[in-house]
C-alpha cells in the first residue's frame, strides 16, 4: 500500500523488514534529541519499537493516519519517517518528518510533507493540519515555513513540553500545489 508518492520518494506503511533502515535513522542522537527521545540502543530494540508502531497504526487507524516509512526510490531504502497522525489527546492532526542525518539538506522533508499535506487535505478531507517542534529545532521550523504554515506560537499542550505550534488550513494551502496533483488524486472541493 502506498500512502503518497513523489518523484523521489514513496510514503508507505512500515514493515519489520525495514528494521535495519529504521535503526540507521533512530540510532543517532542528532535525530532523537529533536524527538525528546534517546537513540535506539540496538537493532533488537528498534525492531520491538517498530513492531509496536506498526500494530498501533494498523489496528487503530488502518493506516489512514500514521507514522509511515519514507522510502527513497533510487535506492529502495527507508531514509526516515513521514507522519500524519492525531496529536496526543486532541482531534488536531499533526504532520512531521524524521530523516537520518545523511539525508538532511536534500529537500526530502519538504517533499514528503507536501505529499502528506495533499493526502491529508484531499484524501482525509482535513480542514487544518498542524506541526509541532522544539523551539530550538530551526531546521524543522524552516520546513514549516517552506510549506506555508503559520507560526501560532508556543504551546505546553503536548508531550509535557514547551513546543512551537504551526498550522496550515486547507483554504491557505497553496492553490498551485492542489492544481499540480495528478487527476486521480485531486478531488475538487
């Protein structure tokens, strides 16, 4: 099952076959510090964490929302995660991205997020999509700005942390992006 696809990326559900690739992303402190988490200690710990996530998103959301694998088409390897899921204890839906450090600065976060915005607004009929970042995470904040998201300010509503909150409404979503979607994906409002 493919959730979304771009010219370089496939966004799809994780499988346990992705464990080694996931470990290559989440074993780095420079990735997990932005997630308020510790690096994965071992490939076995990664497999267990991945199995838990797969079960949660398959059983709870049937993959309509999720923590998805972000696969690079040219290598057929997973380079990170793309996220479109409800925020904790909230009806708001967040978008997010995690990439292994060797894939930073190549536009993959923005590219995958644009595809998930299209999926969220068109296929899931969302009215607003949110993003949260640690205040020091300037790289993710730059992605939010590139996506046209509005900086709403600081919030303490999620994960027991002070976070920056961003939002994008369907009305403010870039009309050029909507009109450039393939015909089979685009459904007029």
